[in-house]
């Protein structure tokens, strides 16, 4: 028996989403990285999330991803009450280093070996200086959370909480400079406020506090912990106002560039120069 054409399974790939569909999706679900990039430079946001331009990763980004992957493995092992030895952590680091995913890394001549050593020294520093005992069990590790979009009349917020330990939301960062406590509280406010909203959604409780754990890439690496208060009413109102501005900007296709100091290291610099 010959099947009607309409019921024959097709191997043709699904058509690529249109720009309108992509923008519609971006308006319905907002993450900290998307909102932060939109506020930083709307044209860069357009290139990355609407046009889907993918560039090679920088060395700094690759170091950060590898360190993050090892700390995730360390936390997951503690959560299972099977803490990893330093040797096992090093194996995890080698695995994470080799995994570049879909984006190749933009290495300068002879740079990789040095950066790899830097990454591993950051992990060692964290294990030594974080004072988190290997046998202590975290409450949550890498938990994806999504808010109910109807709750505030805003898009759904999505995100992954790196670690919740002793009730506190902990987020990892790698940095080339020692952070200033007041400035990092401000520059990370979009992210920490979104995490606070996600935590409250997931637990039904107000977070006792948020900590930013910066691993600083110095000759002698160090860990700097910035402890932040729970999100205030004012911070929540600021976040919601920024979300409204983002949704509106997407509505009216407001993708203008924001030339500034950040352009020096922008991966879509050439595309930006061609923009008109
Ligand atoms: S070069 Fe500057 S203005 Fe242009 S897209 Fe990049 S960050 Fe935005």
C-alpha cells in the first residue's frame, strides 16, 4: 500500500525561524545575559541573538568556562556526598579545557599553555580559599528556573543558579582585576536581581543574601567574595522597568549601536562599522 504523500515522514529540516519569530521569543523569555547585553549595546544584542552571528571565543572566555565547569563538577559531587579529590578535579579541568563546543577559541601564538595553567591555578585557589568544606552539602547546584510570565505582567525570566549554599545564592566570576565591592554590586545588579526573583519563585522564600565569588587572574590568583544584601523593593522595581524597556525596544526594533570603551574588545566590531 502506498502511503498518502502527506503522511510520509519527511527528513527535510524545519524552516529557519523568521526574524519576527526570533524577536517574539526574545520578548517572551529574558535571561540575565540577554538583558545585560541589550542594555550594554542593542546592536550587539541584535547581531548575537537575532542575526545569530557566532564568533570565536576569546581566551578569557574559555578560561572562565573551563573554571566554571570544574566548580560545577565540584559542587555536584558535594551534593551527591561524593567529594572529588584534587586529582579528580584536575581531570575534570582537562576535560573542560578540551571541550570548546561549537565555538573555536581565538588563541594568540603560544597563548594556550599559559592560559591553561592560569585556569587551573584559579581552581586550586578557589578550593583553598573558599572555606567551603568538601563534605558540606549545597542546597542546589546549577538549577534551571523559569518564572511565571503572568505574575508581574512581564516576560518570563529564565536562568540557572550556579550554587545555593547555606541559603545564599552564589555566582562565580573570573576577572583580570580585583573588583571594587560597590561597583560590582552595581554592574551585576541586573543579574543578581534576576537571580533573586528566580530564587523566590523556586523556593517561595526571600533569599538571605547573594555572594559574587570573583576569581582574580593575578600573578598570585586570589578569591574576592562580595556579599550582597537580599534584593530590595527598589532594585526589583528597577529590574522590572529595565525589562519593560527591553520588551519595548524589541517591539520597535530599536537596535542602535552604543559606541564606547567596550567596543575595543567587541567581536562584531567589523559588522558594526558596516551598519547604517
Ligand atoms: S563595536 Fe561597540 S557599538 Fe558596535 S556593536 Fe560592538 S559594542 Fe556595540
